[in-house]
């Protein structure tokens, strides 16, 4: 009943949110006398805080100034291409966005760095609450099947970039391709802050997953999508539960950011306030995950640690990570990453023992946390150029 209760509260608050938003906008209008009354900024700041705390945040736009088109459409995910004027033989990059609660637009800045000189494709995951039951379920093995189909749809050589969570299914895909004798289709694999071996430098996120029985998650966080959504009846890990976990992990930090936002509104610092809005418009826009996929990932990756033990399976058959020999491998970690601890991603270097040493790279970026690996100044100035150089060397 938790999902139903949350949905009822959201619908109950919607009229109040609309009224407060309308009032704030009318007070902010240049021709409104209320804009120039003493204390007007304070009132408008209070109204905007209420408005943002009660809003329903939709999927953000890409806002990259280029057109996107679906190359492959699947029930739970589309492979989309960013259309540019680059020649057909420009290097191709498949960015595998996390299926972990946020939309693929979380990688907007990551995509932007590659658009000028690469043909870019990305996995655009769909909100499970909008996927009808008739589409069937979605498991970790289905994730790998999607990646196999997506890479086949892109002309070789393909450079695959996995940000965080998809590092595991990307390596599974590479092992499947190696077993099929098709691992030369991918020129390089770049893993960024991925949970390859969560036994190393475990974080709070890792402990949360490893210190509970799988049945606890199934009982406490798996919910049923209510009747009014297209995916009614789907078993999901709801986005609103996941978001509450995100916020709780860094509650003091989020609280201080909102106090600063309030102060910026009152002082008239529009640039800082707008940066806050842009960040939280993305951060608070969440989606539901398929329950089967979520539970299997917890069990196989965070509890049993099958991948670093080289015991992972696909469709019931064992995968041999050492059989991957063709794609070059780059692993990237952040010094201050509190989601994927130090060494967890680098573990892929040892796991893919069949890849020659001269085709392997590792980079530990000082001074950045998890999001700084794929976003921000150090990503733009240091990490992205290193990835591009690595891709160039690998093809």
C-alpha cells in the first residue's frame, strides 16, 4: 500500500503546488506591484521552496542542441542516437546509462563532451511503471541481451562506456561475445565507477545491500504499480523509495544546499539559484526499476559477488571473463567516491586477464566523488580527454 499512499499524497498536493506556483510567478512578474513590496523576495523564496518540495519532477530534456532518434526500440529501453553532421566513419561511442533510478539524461554532460568528435549512442531506459505487464518481465540476463542487440545495431568498431551500475552487464556482454567468437565488434570498454568487486573498500551503499537477506528487500522495498499507470501490476523498486535513500545518505549536505538556495533567492543571486534548480530538477527526477532485475543485481553482484569470483552466469551457463581478449579496457575511479569504493572498478583489470597489458589503462582521479567521474570541470578537463585518447589508441 506504500506506493498507493505515495501516489495519493502526490495527487492531493498537486492543486496546492499549482496555486503556489501561480502565486509565485505572479509576484515575480515585472509589472506586479507585489514584486516591489518590502519582504517580497522572502515570500517568493518561501513559496518556491514549497513549490519545489511538492513538485512531481518529469523526465528532463537532453537540451544539447542536437536531434535524437531511436535506433532500436525495446519495451524497457530505447537505443537512441544523437544526430550530428560528423562523417560516417567518425569514432562511435555507446554510452550505457545506469538503470539505477535516474534517467539517462543524468549523463547529459558526459554526452556533451563526446558529441563534437564522436557519433554518440545511449541507452535510454524507460520508467517501469509505464511498461505494461504484457511486455513481460525484465531480468539481469535481459539487460545483457539488450546490450548485445544494441552493439550489433552500431557499426563496428564500437567504444562502450559504462557509467557505474552497467559496468557489470557490460562485462557480461563482453564474455558472451567472446564465447560466440564476436568480441572483435567492440574496440574498447571504459568502466567508470562500476561495482565490479564490492568486497573492496565497501561503502555505505555496499553495506546496505550486503548486510540484509534478499527476502528483506523483496518484502520491504518491492512494491506494485497502482492501477492508474500503464504498468499497473508491475513489481518494481519505486523511484521515490530509492530517492529517499539517496537523500538520507547525504542529508546534511542536501539540507545545507537548500538553505543556501533560500539565501540566494533572498539576496537575488539568480545564477547560483538557477544552478541549484538545474541540479535538483535532474536529481529529483526518478524512475521505477523492474523488481526482478533489482533483486537479481543485489543477489549476484552485491551479496554473492559472482563476477569477481568469475562465477557469473548468463541464461544458466557459466561466463568466463578470462576469455575476453579483444576489447581494450580502461577503468576510472574517483578518489572521494562514497558509492563505489576505491579498487572496486579497478578489479576488472585483474578479472579480464585475457586482455593484453598494453591494452589496459587505469585512472584514479584525485579530488572527485562519484558524480565527478562523469560530470564537472575535472571530467571535462582531465577524464574525458583521457578516455578519448584511449579510444583512439584502441581502434
